[in-house]
C-alpha cells in the first residue's frame, strides 16, 4: 500500500476536524460576526457589541479548555471575556434609566427631551435645584419678602395662582 504523505494520521485528522467544527467553536464565531454587523446607528450599539464579543470569547474559552485543550487560547479568551464583561457592566450602568422621582422623569420627557437636553445635563440641573411642596392655598413667594429673582421655578404638579394685593393676575398650569 502507498505511504501517506500527510504528517497527521487520518484518525487524528478526523478528531482534529471534529474539534475544530465543534458547535461551541461555531457559536463563538457567530457571536463575533453578530457583534460586528450591528449598525452603529443603533441606540445601544456599544452594549450589544460588548455583549456579543463577550459571549464569543466565553464560547472560545469553553471550547479551548474543554475540547481542544489549548491553554494559551483559553487564557487569552478568558482575559478578553473579563475585559468585555467589566466594560459591559459599565455601559449597562450608564444606559439604565435613573431611578429618581417619577415627576421629574415626566418633566424631562415633556419639557427637556424635546429641546434635546441630554439626560446627564438634566440630572446635573436637577441636583442643583430643590423641590418645594406647597399645601393647598399655600404661598410660594410674597412680593418684597421672598427673593425669587435668583432662581427659576417650574411647576411640576397641580396649578397655582399669581396674585397682587389679593387680586388674581393669572393662573399658572403644570410645566410652566
């Protein structure tokens, strides 16, 4: 019989092909492809990119550690997975909606978002202000007594009347 010129025997070659065609290896490559075809105009582009990259490296680490026993691939894949996981947590924290006051969130959506004020700018503005709750028929300011010219006020709930010498001048409605 003729001698084989291959360096690897056919039995070893079949094992190598099966390991290289393993479903974890294929799944890892699919995750990497998905991570790179996400359009960058997508709102959560960076989150999805890091998610699929992390999953791809996780599957590479599992494949290299469990099926082909390649410690160098396992090590690098684990490092890349951990880096992506840390960055994914950071991005996830950044895109989560603030768990603040519902009234202030509604104010942002109705008044500031249409003006294209970013959420971070709005949050820093809110941190500088304060909320005053008034009782029914309570007074917010009195002429000559309260210094209101140094601050901006927005009515976020209810309505109030502006009066001068017990005479009503106008009625202020919500978000004004």
